[in-house]
C-alpha cells in the first residue's frame, strides 16, 4: 500500500482555511507579485494547484483561486517534510 496519498490527505485535513493569509515563498506562483500572464480561459473562482521543491529539499503543495480580476489568491500550502521516492 502506498502511503504517499494517505499522508497527503491527512496533511490536508489538518489544515485550516480560517481567513489567515498565506504568504508566498520562493517557488510560489505569486512570489514577487502576480504573474504577468493572465489565466483568461479559466473560470473565475477556479481552483488550481501548484507543487514545487523548496530550497531545503522539502516539497510544497499550494492551492490558488482565480479572482474576478484574473489575479491569483494563495489559499493554502502544505509542506511535506519526508516525501518517499517514487518507485
């Protein structure tokens, strides 16, 4: 049985979305400001996911929402400290 999906689900269920802003970090789509390209084909309110490797080797999973002005709002970030390698 692969534990990666189970660990990811457990990590997500432990997160709260209670209105506290999530600040972008290096690697986030919105780090340094909004992206120059606009997501014109995606419906307003759509959710998109972004994952990347942080400088310390941990993997970050982020969730964004597309706003009416086509900007992105960072809603949530989960940082996995020990991600098992894919076999």
